[in-house]
C-alpha cells in the first residue's frame, strides 16, 4: 500500500475543516432566517423561557421562579433551554429545548417572558411586548460589569459595549438586598426596574425544616451522628495554575470521624480531587446547592456568594481567606470581607482546622458577626421572594387567579 504523504494528509485535513465550516455557516444562515420568520409570528402570552448559567441546566433563581409560577400563574407554559451535553440534568416532566436548534429559536421568538440568571447570547432579539427578567446568581462581593473596566484579569476580553446592549434588554433586575441593587444599577446600567425582593432560590433555605434536612442528609449518606461541613470555594479569574483551595482530605483527617466534608468545587475546577471515601463526599455535580446548604451544619468558603445564601439558615460560616489581599487587589471588591465577615475568618488551613476543633468557629463571637451580616444582606429572605417576582412579572395572571 502506498503511504499518503504528510503534506497530502494535511491538505485533506484542511479541506475537511473548510467543508465543515461551510456547512456550519450554511446551517447558521438557515437558522437565522428561521428565527427571523418566527419573530413575525404573534407572541404566545402563556410562553415563558427559562435558563441558567449559560444553559448549563435546571438551577438557581430561574428554577425557583419557574416552580412557583407553575403553581400560581394560570396557563403558564414554561420551557427551559439547555446545552446538548446537559439534557440529562433536566428533570422528567420539565419541558425543554436544546440550544441552537429550531425549537430553541422558535421559543425565543415567541416567548412573552424571558428569565435567566446570566445574559442570553447576543443573537437574542427582544421583541416589543416581551418581558426580560434578569435574576443574577449571587450577592456581589467581587466587582462586576462596568466596574471591571481597567481591571487586569484572565478574562479581561470583556466587550463592554456588547454588555450594555445585552443589559438594555432587561425589564427587571432581581436583587437580594439593597447592596445588590445598588451594585447592579451601577455595574449594569439600564432602564430596567430593580426588584429588591430577596432571592427566589433562597426561599427554600428560609423555609427549610429539620425533617427536610434529615431527608437530604440521608440521600447523601450522612449518618445522624456526623457533623456535615460544606466546602464551596469560588472562581479566581486572576490566578494561573494551582488555586489556594483547602486540602479537604487533610481537613477531614484533622477533624476526625465526627465530621463529613461535602466538597463542592467551582464547576471550572471540577477535577475529582475530593474523592475520599465516606468522610469526604464530592458533591460538585449535585444538582442543588440549596439542598447541600440545608444538609450542612457549617459552611467553609473563601469569597463565594454562597456565604450570603447560607447565612439565611443562620448557621456557622467560616471564611478561609489565604489570598485575600491578592484577590482584593486583582479583582476588586465592594466591601472588606475580613472587616465585615459572616463568621470566623482564618488565613491558613491549620487555623481552619483549629477553629472547628476548638469550637471557636461555632461560638458566640462568630454568631454576633453572623447576625450583623444577616441584618445587612438577608433581611428580605422570608421565603416569599419568588412570589414577589411573579407578582411584578405576571400581575394580570396573578390578579385573575386571586
């Protein structure tokens, strides 16, 4: 058999890439024409499209609003958008479309309400009569939006003009507290109305019961006589290489058999390092951070917005801040977390283990700090944030049902 020269193989590979690119372009042009045609059809007054985390699945504030709206908005048809590789995360019975398909562009074109916790892609054309609800996905500690202008980050290729065009589509911006509303209005300026109503996803935390916590713990395999520690660090977009994460296996050994560590790494850093038998459970892929919070007796985090949510439960929080100075200077922050923490602050893993073993992280001084934190950030979390959003977005439907 005659061997194909390397140059010929390379040329063939280039030709295949060119053909694939042309096919993609042709498909994209057909979908664009289809989307344009569907936008000439009337809006469906009952259709609402929901999405979260760049189409990663069924989560967060949009999920809470969707589930409550199904109960309270007559005739609602809620459809979720999901990426092809995340279809398996959508529960049975939840209608969904796959991003980039004809069905996707059809529901985008005809929806009367759009709900997302991040911006929809630039290809979304918001029609007159459509209501766009931006729920966001956390109380901001780190700088966001236009406040990142001039910041040197690994993700520094932000197109701020495009960001402003996306923000111009919003009708409502949901804020968990006045601090968040002030940040969103400055970082994402627009003509939208701020709904300072609490966070819909926190309704589950505000309404959590001991029976519910026990059920979730059983589903995770946590024995009744164990203390559960949830470790949930954040993304650092200025860091290259190894991140200053807690060594959860060493922490579990230091704490002893009384404890179980639930390790939930940021999805960008899910590398399986948390596997550690019965004392360390890797829950990064667990579909509900709210369930994990309800199950946990203590939260350990660094600068993640999960601390603002977990504080709703009024349980101990430990801030592990080994690189606070670098994080503050590189990313920029809205307040000094070490001066206004939700509980105990530690700078090393040894301090973390010692604070938990001694009980200092669970004591009165930590509780007083948590009370101050809750007064500032959790005052609206009464279990009815979803209802307040729904009352603003679907007022006619709510009036008709009431």
